[in-house]
């Protein structure tokens, strides 16, 4: 890691999102990262990049078992369809979603968020302040509504998706269990589905959105949960890194910006931990795995987010950076969307050279992030 004081300050600020929002989890991961794979009873913590890839590409996984993201989604009544690889219908819907999030689909979605960015960032030119968390919520909610053809209020969708994620994801992470967690997860998922589907069937019309056609209620809800929560977690943290570490020159350079985006997504690792369950026996990182064993795949460590600061001049190997989006058949279909979105945000912000004026950690969020992150134009 760099010893540059500005980068030290940036790293310290970013570390706060873990220490204050997920202290038990952060302590567990920090204490066990000395070994590539560490077994604690029937749980394996996987930190090493090669072992992480091996678990996602070679080990049979039960994507809807209790204690996994898909299992939490299914328990909440969302069907787990975004994470469930079982069955032709589910696989076809996932392929259809990938088409909507491909190059052409993302270009259509840019027409939604580009005007929003200009409008929401305008106060910076007048000496005002902007809360990047509020911006990320509206941006992600708008994208979800456009992708699904839903007329719902984007900010309401973002709020409902955050509540659904907090109720379901926290129920299967290590740490104290909340009372009535499953009932709360079901209630919040139902609210999100009703909100997305209220007043229209447009999202089932192939011509209504950049998507590829019919999207069932469970998939729509899980898409909203994934898109909103990762965007709200990663985008403000990436901007804070640029502000604190003095990376605005890199953000302003069209040649360096793509590499900087890769680096910032690698370091923020919006989904730092992937909980999975082995469907059958195998080997991960040289350690035997039995069917039913729980795996905590630490994307943050596999991508070296804890070791390498973001730097477009000296980026990590491409294969390392992409690990925050999974690997093989379990790679996130929204990776392109995340890259283009963040690149546009940095391009719009770079002329202002923003500085952080206030930052408050979100202690209830499913993913480590800020509850508010306010910036103003730099000197």
C-alpha cells in the first residue's frame, strides 16, 4: 500500500464503513485472512483469489440453501430467481436479463441517468453541496424502473429495495440474529414487488424497456435489490476515494478513466462477501469440502482490496479486479452497467474536484456504505 498521507486518509475513511456497519464481520475476516482458506467447523472462509475462483467455477454449489443469498431471497418469498441456477426457465430469464444489461441495453439506460446527473450535480457549480448517497439512490431507482418498465417513484423503489436487502441479507451473515428476521424479510420483499408492479404490466412488454421481455415478479424484486444496494454502496465510496486520495486528475483523463473505474470498483467491492453452500464434495484451495459445508467467499480479499490502493497508473491485473463481480457462471450480469455508470459519474464530477464535507455510515444497510456523503466543489 502507498504511504502517501492522502491515500492513508482515504483508506481510513473507507475502512469506517466496515468498522461501524459490520464490525463483527470485519473482525472475523481480518482475523482469518492470514490463510488462503480457513475452516471453522462446517464453514470455510475463502480469501485467496485462486481458491475463490475454484469455489465459483469448479465446486457444485447449492444456490438456494439456507445461509446463502439465494436462500434468503427464497425465504423472503422473492423466489431466489436471480441467484437460482436450477431449471430452464430461471436460466432463460437470467440470459434475458444479461441481454438487457448488454452494450445496447446499457446505452439506452444512459439516456435515463445522464440528464439526472446533470440536474443533481448542478448545485456544485453554484457553490452548493450534493449528497452522493441521495444521488445514488435516485440514479439506481431510475435505472431499475426503466429496465423493468415500472412507473413507480425511483426513490421509493430505492428505499424499498434497501429495506428488503437489510432484512434478508443480514439474516444470513455471521453475527447476532435479529428477532423475526424471516417475517420482516418476507414483508419487505412483498412491499417491493407491489411497488414495482403497481399500475402497469409494461415491464412484461418487450418494447417497453431495454430488457428482453417478460420479467417475473421475483426476478424484478431481486434485480431491484441487487442494482440499488450495490450502486448505493459503491458509488459514494468511489467518489470519497477520489476526493480523499487526490484522484480527480485520473478521473478527468479520458484515457485513464476506464482503468480508474476498474480500480475503484475493485477496492470498494460493493458485495465484499458471497455466502454459498457446497452441493457436493470437492476441493477448494487444497482443502477438502463436504456437501453441505458453508463457504464465505471473501471477494474483497480475493480482489486485493485490502492490499492495493486504487491507481489507474498501476492497476491490478484485470482478472483480479473482475473478481468483485464473481466468476464463471456465477458472474454478475450487471458488471457492464456498474462500469459505465461510475465512469459517467466521475466524468461529470471531475471538473469540480469535489471534497467531502460530511460523511455518515449507514449502520442498517445490507452492504457496507454511507448513509450520507456530502461533497462540494474544491478550491
